[in-house]
C-alpha cells in the first residue's frame, strides 16, 4: 500500500464538491484530511488511477496535485488526528 498526498484548489464557489471529497475518502484503505486542502491517503491504486477518479469531478479552473511519499519523508506540525492516522498505518 502506498502513501499519497492530494492537494487542490477548488475555485467554483457555486459548485457542490461533496462527490469530490467523498471520492478522496474512498480511494484508499485509509484517509486523513491533514490541512484544509490537503489529504493523505493509503491506497493500492497508482497515481494515474487516483487522478483518473478525481479529475472528472473538477472544473477546468480547479487545480489538483497528487504525489506519492513515505512516512519517513514527512515532517510537519499537524493535528493529533493526522499523527494518529500516520501511526496507525506505520506501526
């Protein structure tokens, strides 16, 4: 299972993006919204597959960036929920 970050800018204030958020939550085995526009997910899918699921849910003016990382390559000051998410998936 791989660890990915998903970050985005959603610019259409009139659009309901709930399907986009639900898709992020369900892409992997576990997910965590660690910052306002940043999620961490563990998934068996590849980056192209994740992108393929999320891109159709966005407007042309929105932005989306997906990257693969590892637990060891992360550092930061985040919520206890994010720390628990990372510990839960990296015993």
